[in-house]
C-alpha cells in the first residue's frame, strides 16, 4: 500500500503526528489529506506524551514538515 493510501485509510480517525523540529506531538481527528500529504485535523491539541499542553482547534499541517503519523 502506498503511503498516501495508508494515510487516506485513517480519515475520520484520531491520529498523532510528529512534526520536524518539534518536541511535542499533535493529536486530532484527520478530516482531510491531499497529494502533498498536507493534513487537516479537527479538535487538535498539542501533547507531550499523554499530557495535553494546549488546545489548537482546527489546523492544517504542511506535509513536508510531517515526520510520523500514528493512529491513536
């Protein structure tokens, strides 16, 4: 399965995203993804491990800064 197809299979599910150069991870419901792997998350929050740091609401993450995507 291609990476883009794998990410599309996670649509509607809660995911955890690790970003380049960031020590904290982002957690939210994946609502959309495009061919550049840009991600649209709703109800996103910034977390350090299992601890919630702050709520971010709806966000778009640029695909070239995404290091790791994990289903929750």
